[in-house]
């Protein structure tokens, strides 16, 4: 397995991965996420290509030796700019997804560790991400990777 930057030719596979990830969210929180049939795609080709060119984005893929994409990680480089906050550079992981048949084989941790190294190389002080409490597999994965809860986002649903 090798970790590399995503390329334009990865669009179809990335779209498939993002649709599978979105399906999990839509099934678990239909009050917040629209079904794929309604939205068509998570990223248009133009949006995806723009992400690949954006210096504030980290877009990685994990490949087999034959070039099959096993998983992806998309992250954003952020700088705190609010006057009440201590200025910091962080890397925010937007998505990590590993194809079903390659889970529990080290793909996800390889992607995560690659992002961590890149974050250190650019002087980021922290890696952040958001994970839904229904996604127990992701919660377990991130804890094993050394991440800790930073805060809780709470809600009270008023309309049903």
C-alpha cells in the first residue's frame, strides 16, 4: 500500500466512497442529511478538481500496488483568526473513508498518520475533526489513533 495525493482520475472512486459515507450519515440522521437520490453527488467534478489545486487542502489516497484506491482522507489547513482566540494553525480532517473490504487492514491509520506528518511539517499545532456519536467505529478508530474529545456539541430536537 502507498499513500499519495489524490488526482483528477480518482474522481469516480472518490465519489463512490463519499456516497457510501454520506449514506451512513443520511440513514443515521435523516433529519439533517438529504438522501443521495436528492443531491446526486457529494462533490461535483469541478469542486473535486478545485480541492486538488487548493493549497489549503490535503487530499490523500491509499493505493494497492496495482493502483486500486483503498481509502481517502480529505483535510483542510486552518488558521485561527478570531481576535479572542490564540492564533494557531490546525489541520481539520473533513473525511476519512476506507472501502469496506479493506477495513481493519491498516489503511485508515496509514492515511491518518500521513495527515499527522503533513500537519507537523507545516507547523500545525493540532488535528481536529468532528465525528457523530452514532458512528461508533469511527469513534473507536480515532481514539486508537490518539485523539481525545475536545468538546461536546449538544442538541435538543424541538420538532418531530
